[in-house]
């Protein structure tokens, strides 16, 4: 709270659509901020060549501002500079009006994007603290971005008062990519919103028993490693199936690998599933497996923990911050199909152990990874506190 009035936060994220983990986390954070007494005002980028600020209902039923905030245009440096300079006074006028009219106390840019440069400029000129939240893909993609985009990312990070990663591991990676931002980086773990799991929809016909993996079909998720591990599992437990939920550019390649390994008759590629329908798969699975090569946090691990499932996962990114090997799950190194197969077989052969690990994972979730708890960390950061920071990063006060 600010004085006698409720505090106001202006939140922006690159898209108001989508059902991915980041979008779900964004919506859950918005919900819990409002439950905690904050007023949340949403802002999205409007398409060019518009020049007006408009208010309308977003894809998930919330009133939001849409403002044109061009930064990179057709990947042309010259055109981008010309358009940026032409729009700058218009954009500042719109943002200043919103910030002043709504009495904004802090701006939170959620998932790094180049258009945030407009908000950094406006917030700095109006002396409103600005927080940038990063979630993995935005940091991973930095080195492959164009020079113009990298410049804007550096300026945004330099202008932010605080940079919040979704895990300890991602915070360290963020400092490696943006070393000049060291004193601003902290982290707040993502959480789970239990209301999403109050009702379990019908999953339709599924094989029993089955291993479950929920992820995008992309290289960093390591689905190829899981398919190779599953081929080894089938030699010992031929009755088990593998269900893969998620779409992506490597879907057909992974289907081809399953055929090459001669396991396609035991692998079900479900494809894209709405977030509200995913709980049915977690509720029915025998074990959950996450074979990622890179995982900034791992919300799907929390979902498996909610259903007290035995978990086999890789020692990457933020996953070990959730699962302790031998205590709340079994952890293996990435790109090691033999080790993954061995740990899957350990739990298939010992359902009692799988149940014990699943129960401890559930207890960890309830104690440390609910949005009703983690929202307090965000509020502390909004109010100028360092947050649950890394000892080796030592973030200082708002700059």
C-alpha cells in the first residue's frame, strides 16, 4: 500500500494470448496481486501504423491498454531508428497519461522484449520504479539476436531498477549475459495456482500404465533422449506406454525417431492440449518424466508434484531447486538415456518408493511453491526491497 490508497502496478507482457507456462504464470501473478490488495493495470503493444492508445478486453477477459510501441521494424536498423524517433513523443504522451492518471507506483515488464525500451524511458523520466521479469527463452535467445536487438536489451536491463528471474539458476545465467546488471538481479520462483486443478477433466481413452511428459517438441526439452530411454524401458516392462503432450517444430521428427526405434506402437503423441485439460493427464499417469536439456524453472514438475506422482527429471536449470534427488524425485544428467531408463525402471519396479517420493514432492510444493506465497516476494520487490536474492549477486537498493 502507498499511504492510504491501494498501490497500482502497470504490467505488460508481449502477448495477451497463448496458454504456455509463462502466460499462465503471468495471469496467476495478476490474480494474486489483486487478491493481495494491489490494483493491476494491463498494457500490451498495439500494431502499427496506429498512433492511438485504446482500451479493450484482452483474450482472457481483462480490460487492458493497447499502445503502439515500435522498437524493431522489419529488422532494419535505419527504418527502426526512424520509426522509433517518430513515435517516441506519441508513445511517451500515452504512457505518461496512463501512469499519471492511474497513479502507477511500479511498472513490471514480464518476459524481456524490445518494446520495453519505451516503458523504461517513460518510467525513468516519471521516476516510477521499473521491474523486468525474465523467464528463460528471452535470456537464451539473446546471443542469437541481431545487434540492434541486443543493444535494446542491454539498454532495457540498464534502465531497470530490478530484474527478477524465475529461478536461482536463471538469475545466475542472466548475470552472465548481462554482467553490468549484477547489482539488480534477484529471483522469485514461479508458483502453482491450485484452483486450476480443482476439477479434473476427462482425458479420453489413454493406455494404462503410462509415463507422461508434458513439454514443447523442441530440442531443449530433450524428447529424443526420453524416446531412447523409453526404448530401453520397454525391454524390461513391455506393457508400459509413453504419452507425450505438447506440440512444436520437432513433432514429426520425434514421431520418426519413435518409428526408427520401433516403439511407435507404445508412444502416444497427443499434440497441443489446452492448459485446463492438462490435469487429466497428470491425474492418470503412472510416472512423470522431464528430460530437458535446459529448463529455467519447470512448472510441469510442480503439476506432477500436486498429483503426488513419482518424478524422474534432469539436473538442469531450476529443476534441482524443486526436486531433491532421492528425496522428492529421481534426478539424472541430461542426454543420458541409459541413466534415465534406469531411474524410470527403479520407480516402475517399486511403486511404494514412487509414492513416497511423490508425497514429498507434494509437501515441497505446498510449503514453497504456491502463488499465494510467492506473490509476497514480488510485492516486496515492488516496494523496493531486494527480494529473495542470491548471496553471490548481492542486489542493492533500487537505482
